[in-house]
C-alpha cells in the first residue's frame, strides 16, 4: 500500500480581471477539482487570500505527485511554492473532495514575507498552520452555507 500524504502549497493568482472574474474562475477550478479528486481519492481545501491560492491536498503520495505536476502547469497561477509534502496518519479533510475555505480580499498570512525568506522550517510551520485555518474556515462555511456541501 502506498503512503498517505499531505501537500500544502501557495501560489500567486494570475487570473486577469475584476473580483467577479476571479470568483467565477475559482468556481470552475473547484468544479473540476471536485470531480477529478473523487476519482483519484484525493481530498483537500482551497483558500483564495489576497491574491494567493492556498491549498492543501491529501491522498496517496504518487497520486499527489502526478496531480501537483498538472497544477504547476496551470497558467491561472504561478510562483507555486510547496510549504510541505509529508506523510500523514489520517486526513484533515476526509469529508471533502475539495472544500472552499473562502475567498478573501486581504492576505490572511504573510505570504510575501514567507516567499522572500525561503526558510524551510517557516514554510513547514505555515503549511501546518494553513491546515488548521482551512479546517476552521471550511467548517464555518459548512455551518453557514448548508446549500454548499463543500464538494462532498
């Protein structure tokens, strides 16, 4: 059996247009990811925060490696930075093929400072903090938005 892993990354938004255009594109990203992830056995969550995508993916290591290659090739974002890619005992987002944690105008994290430092320990800490924040945001959204089941 292959190893269950968690991959957390951030990337800079390259989607052109106003906030409505960005939100519409995020909706398309989520729809595709939810279908594809169900088929691949991948779970996770996505947050759009102040011009950055913050995402956590969980699944079999080999599957995540292949999926991440296609993510890196997506021209809707760039400057893709892995925060961590590590084995896990259990999933944090087992209920969601791809949950939306939110779309926020302002940056929730100091992502610019993180990217400039390239400090691996700081990145790993941010990745673990990202999981906690996404989990809280997803659960808040689920409680508030019963019509959106988070891509189950």
